[in-house]
C-alpha cells in the first residue's frame, strides 16, 4: 500500500494572529517541535509519504517541511480558502499513491493508532472514503482512495471538503482518540494542546473505556480491565 498524507498549512491563522499555527512549538516528550514538524514525522514513521501544502508564509513552511523530510507544494491562491490547498495537494500526489489522508496542520495531535486503524479499514474495503470518529463525533484525517482524486479536483464543490465528503460514499470508523478533535483556533486551544502534547501516546480514562468499546470487549472483560487498572493504580500510589 502506497499511502500519502496531505498536510494543509496554507492558511492565514487569522484567529491566532500574529501567531502562525503550523510553526507553533509544542512540548513533546522527546523535545520541543513545531506542530507541523511533529505531524510530518509521525506520518513518515509509518511509511506514509507526506506532502505539505503552504500558501501564507510559504517559505517558512517550505523550510520546516523539507527539514522534516516531507515534500512541499505551494498553493498559489491561499486566499480562496482551505479547499484550494486540498486541490493543490491532491493535484501533486504521486501516480503510485493508492490512498491519501487530508490533515489540517492545526489539528496536530492525531495519534498513529488512528492512522493505522483507517489504513487497516482501507485494506479490507479499498474503494471507500473513511472518516474517524470519537464517541460519535467526526474527526481528522479522512482517508480517500486514489480514485477520489479527480472528483476533488474537477468538481466545483462550493461547500469545500465538507460538501465533497457528504456526497461521497463514506464509512465512519470509531477510534479511541479524542485528540483528533483538538484544533488550535484560539489561544486557549493552543494552551490545552501544549498540555496534551507530552502525553500524546497515553490514553486518558475516557479514551481507554472507548478503546474497550471499539474492540468489542464484553462486559466481563471490561470489568476485569477496570479491576486490574485499580490494582495498578494502588501499587503506583504506594511507590
């Protein structure tokens, strides 16, 4: 499978000005990295080819993308909105690409397990569009088959990506990942994501419970898991 990820970093970050969301630093466990750089590395560590689409402050985004090992595509018309960046990225996908994610750079904490869950679903039903959900709420990134490229490029889609997905056959995939819902539209959002970034690989109790549901663990198994967790917590408090 040749999977790609289009990371959208061409917007103006107007609600966060003068801060520029793709380049905001986040304190990961391995050190401080920009939102864009860490997102690129997370995808590439799974063998996913990454294309970063820049527009506003394009040269800074280009430098950050190339330093992370990703490809860079310039959207010549970022003022036309996010979907213009989607089209620029889709137009630049390599011929060998079988499927592709579309991920905004300002939702930087999506977990690898979520990406893998979508890829696993795609391996069983390769012609579908897959959308991750958390407790019924749709998140990012959607995963498109290569056959969707011409539809995204050629159709007008005045309602952008949301309209395109509403009119394509789409399968919702439950995932135990609340972080795929967390964006950085405000200073308060950014402050919360800074707190969450160091523990990106750790599920919180609600997510852990959701994982049991996603894996269809029966009631007895859930009770056992919670009992084991309570014992482990008691041991930890004694240390």
